[in-house]
């Protein structure tokens, strides 16, 4: 069964193109390591909630928008192996070098997690 990683990020609007460039670089690595699909989305219709919402969840500032992303893996084992390889201190892939591919958002406010699909409908 597939496995999904989900992410919610606050990113400065001024860094939108930097976000897209960074994501395209890192997402290519996910695909090389077995991901089936990677989707990066920029906020378009994200309302303020009365109790909570996407913006509050990541403490988005007035000059920031929310990005919502997910990675679809064939299974959790493939995902775990890919993450282990990417985070390995011995990994010398230049795409993982923050000096060459700087993260254009505050990673401390990123929300992320792995999910097992329980309903999967398609047309």
C-alpha cells in the first residue's frame, strides 16, 4: 500500500520562486529514490478559521503564504530508505548542501508527518 508524507510550510511571498526552485531540486531527489509523485501547492483559497487554520498552524506572518505539499511513496520502507539516505551525514549530493540549495522558508515552523491511506478514490 502507498505511503504519504505531508507538509505544511509558511513561506515569504517574496520567496515564492525560490521555493519552487528549491522544491524542484529536492523533489527530483525524492523521485530518484523511489517516490511515485510529489505535489507542491501554493495557497490560493485558505480562509482564516475561528479556532485554527493553516496560517495559524505554521504561524504565517502577514507577508507569508502557506505551501501544502505531499509525497506519494510505493510503501513506507521505500520512504524510510530514501529519508535515511538523504539525511546521512556522508551524503555529499550537492542538492542537499544548504549553501548551494538554501531553504527559502523557516523550517522550524514546518509541519510534517507520514500517513497511511485509509480511503483512496480516483476517477
